[in-house]
C-alpha cells in the first residue's frame, strides 16, 4: 500500500515537472512571437498620427484634429475610411507564422510592395512601426513585418472575410472626405447664386442685422418680402452636406468643360476674399423649375478641386429665389 502511494506521488511529481517544462517552453515561444507579431493597438483613441508611405514615395500623413482627421495637413479625411483603418489596427490578429520557404518569397515581395506604417500617440511618441505586404492566396490573410525584423507574420481580422492591405493602400486623394464644402458662412458677407439659363431663379443672400435677407439677382424678377433667415440657414446646412463622387483634378477633359456654360454658379464673397462653385451638367439640361434632368455634374471649386458628383447628393444646393419665400 505504502509503495503504491509513493509510486502515485512520483507520477504526480513527474507529471508536474513535465507540465512545467512544457508550459515554460511554450511561454518563451509565445513571448517571442508576441513581441514580434503583435501589430494591434486595442485603444485606438490613444492614436494621434498614422503615416503610410508607399515604395514609390507616395505618403499619406493622417493626423487627428479634435473629432476628425486630416491628410497631409490639407484635407479632411473621410470618416468611414479612417474608421476602417482604426478597426483593423485595433483587431488585426496573428493567423500563422510563415515557414522558412514562404518567408523567402514574402520578404522580396515586401521589399517591392510593402507599405511602411508608423503609428504615434497623441503626444507624438512612437507606438508601432511596421510594413504591410501582400495577401495570401485565399486573400484572407495579410503579411506584416516589424521594422528591423526578419520574420514576417500573417495577420487577419477575426470576423472579417478579406485582407487587411486594402485599408492601408489608399492614395492621399482617396483618404479625402467627399464632403468638400469649406466655407464659413458666418464670416461671409454675400452669396450670389446664378442660373445662367434660368436667370429668374437667381438670387443674392446678404446679412441683414442678426439675420439674413434674400433678393433677386435681376430686376426682371418680381421682389418678394418675408422673413427668410431660417430658410437661409437651412440652405447653408444643405451646402455643408453636399458631397462629390470623386476628385478629378488631373482629368484631361477639365479645361474643355470649364469653357462651357455652367448650370449653376455660387459665388461666396468675404471682406478679404472670394471663391466660387460651378456645376456643369453631364448630359442635356431639362426644363424643370431649377434642376436639370441629369444624374451627374462636374464641379469646379475655385482654387481647390475639380470633381464629379451625383444629382441626388447635390440637389440641396439647387434652390430658387422662390424657395426662400415658400410656405
């Protein structure tokens, strides 16, 4: 009996020793893997800046400014795009460690196509520094490599059926917010809205005391009276919400389009400057009250951008003089 007890104790001790050795061996490997394979930041609210540099030198410098982001210190970032990137950074997870044979293919490819990612906190201190390479054959995994390391890792986003590279690979113009209105209506003295082929709908908005007034642009249009301040503020809100479909600053047809007569032109006049927006219909103009029977427009924002946009998204900008006096 005593012998059996001693044997049982010996087996338990041996089992504990084996478990301890195995566990410690696993922990050492896990520690090494975690040090090199952890590419995520769970609290993305601590991130203040992300720099994405492509091998061709293209650089997107994303900075947090209050409750929004800007790209290259120039343009506001599209919220859905930055959210998509931050979601990846927050959840990107180790899928597997490529073997030696796979690594010999991954590293040369990453040297050519890798995107350099630098992430900083709100104080400008570095948080992560790594490269994003290509995707796996099934396009569900993406290869990552820490700066200065030689072992790549394959990461994925749990619950997401696709690679992670695309959210890092956007060009600077693709980071830009499609809401392009940049005017400060409170500082604006006058706004002139002109319909060249329907001049009876043209009007001028001006400051009137603590509110606003609206008058027809041409004397041939009968004048109306009434309190228009709320309608003017509503119109300004509409303008702030218009969005383009894409930026086409390098479009070959730009110069020829700008020689055409626009459907509508808005001039924004300040005490020390002025700007304008012109909308050129893509297709024939209809005969409705003040909106063309077209689905898209080319838009020229003076001194800023040449764009294309959809009528359904732009229509809030197309108001007539009568709109401000409607019931």
